[in-house]
C-alpha cells in the first residue's frame, strides 16, 4: 500500500465517523490549548522579570570589584555574601586587558564613584556621579533622549539623568518655600552647569576655598530605571576632581579615606558581555581570577528559581489535560477496531501486510493528534492575545508569551501523543485472525 493510499484511507475512515472524530480531536484541542497557555504564562513571568530588572540596569554588564575596594561585600544570586576571593587580585590596566581577552567580552571600563553636587544656575543637588572610559559608554548600554553619549574624544562633559533635575533645590530657600515654589525650572543642556564637592555651596557656610568646577552637559538620559539619578563623566575628569579633593583634605590636615586607592589601581570595573546567555560563564571566569563579580542576571536567575515550582505546576496542569485527550484517542481507536473487524479481515485476505494495517491505524491516530495540535495552537494564540490585552488594561505585570518553538513543539507533541495512543490498538488490529475477522458480523 502506497503512502498516498494509506493517507487517503485514513482520512476516509475518520470522516465516516465525523462526530466521534470531532469529539476526540476536541479533547486534543483542549489539552494542547491548556499546556500551551500554561507554559506561555510561565514564560511570560520570566519575560516580566527580565523587563523589570532591565529597568534597574543592563543585564549584560558585570560589575567587578577588587577585594581591596571599600564598596562593601557583594551578594551572590542566593542572597548571601560572596566568599572572599584572592586578596592578591588587583584591578589594574593589565587586568582590564585580560578581561577584554575573555570570550564574548565586548567592552571593559574602569569605574569610579564620586560624592559631589551638581550646580545648575541657582540650584544645587546631589547626584550619583560615575566616572568611566567614555569610549565604552555606548557599549555599556547607556541611552540618551536628548543630546549624545560621551565618546573617546571627550576629556570632560557630563551625561545627566533626567531625574537629577527634579532633585535640584535652591539652597537659599527653606524647605517650605521650596515646596511652594514647585519643581525647579532648569534646562540641563543649555544652563550653566558646574560640579562642587562643597556640601554647603550656595549657603552662608560655603567654603570660599572650594571653587566650583565648570563643565557642560552633552546629553540627558531618560528618567526612571537605574540611570535616572546618575551623572556620568569621563574617568579622567573624575580623577582630576579627586586630586582636588585630596588636596583640599590635606589642607585641612585630614586624609580622603572614603575612596582611597593606589595610583593605576581601580576599586571597580564594568564588563559588557555581547551575549546575554554567556554572562554567567564570563562572570564565573572573573571570579576564578580572584575578583568579586555581580550582574543583574543573578537577580533574574533568583527570581526565576523562586517561581520555578509554580511554572512546573502550570505545565503539569496542561499535561494532565493532554493525557486525558490521549486516553480519548486510545478509546476511539479501540472502538474503531471492534467496528471494523470484518474490514481488517478482508484487508488481510486480499493481501494487505500486517505493517500496512498497523500504519493505517497509527496514521489515523496521528491525524487526530495533529489536527488537535494545530487547532489548539490557534486557540492558544487567541487566548494569549486576550490575556495580554486584559493585563494591559489592568496595568498588571502578568503576560503570556508564546515563541514559535512552543507552537511547533505543541503540534509535534500532540502528534506524538496521538501516535503513542494508537500504538496498542494498532498492535491489536495486527493480531486479529483473518478468518475469524471475516466471520464477524
């Protein structure tokens, strides 16, 4: 029997019993829809976690710190403190070059943090100042909504987060007067901007010996996320400011111990990994070199692990529905054998091989599974759109995500379930005696 004859005969047999076939396919549709929707909600939870964490910063950037740094103990993905690393590991230029040679590493930059105030016209405000290699700023994932990012040619200049402007205040006004005056009206790109490490700047207690450092804003980063309250500047500019700070401390007979570091040695660095799937591997290699390393993928993995059991339960609920559908397919095929016993006997008498009879029943079962799988994925697509629409209306983080591979896997899985469910009935049909089958009324 040719493949074409086998397929046409299987379709005719299913069409003869339209109602039974429809009800059996319906069971597969329900099972497929259930498992796809349940799995899609689990995938949606992961995507929601990813979007939430991406608001905090770049998932592909690894923060590296030396053990000599005074930045505090970093945390691992499980929430515990990382084990102390090799104390001889030093974050210097040589080490940064070694980081650049690691597979999948796209960019490396030393990082400095500064405690200064931003002066914009008559307003003053604290911001999180960061000094980096300006050539690496774009690669590290920074974005601007106005102006531009720093480039390798920039020796000075600032890229300011939009939210920094909201924290600026007039130091000559009381808190109540500032509240009445409302948010400051500043134009970060065009107003006169300076940096000062005098925390009394603009007041009667201001230190006259500290002169504000003139600079300019070349770009403004979007509000919200991890960079809304951040000011980024070239590393060389911050190092120059730090020299002034050290000199001021010496004049006061003190030592600037907050960010004390040896010349040519950094407390922190940022490593950008080109492939997000390789972040953990690169991070582990950096840890093996003796450094503390942390990335937001640690948080993402921890959140996924927390909801892992829930996602398993959701998938299991869908799988149960598909198992029930498989029982329905088996029942349908067994009933078909009882009803078509004489037909099977005739097929054997006229020369049909046992293999052909087996393949006929397996093909019918496969068609039931395949049809149910296709219909189930179509309904799943519609339900996914409804879930996402309702979630958007309710401003909920819940979402349904169905990648192409899930559609294909669902159809293939339903088809395989159909074939497996029809295997025992097909074996039974093969074992029927031809003469006994012909005598059956």
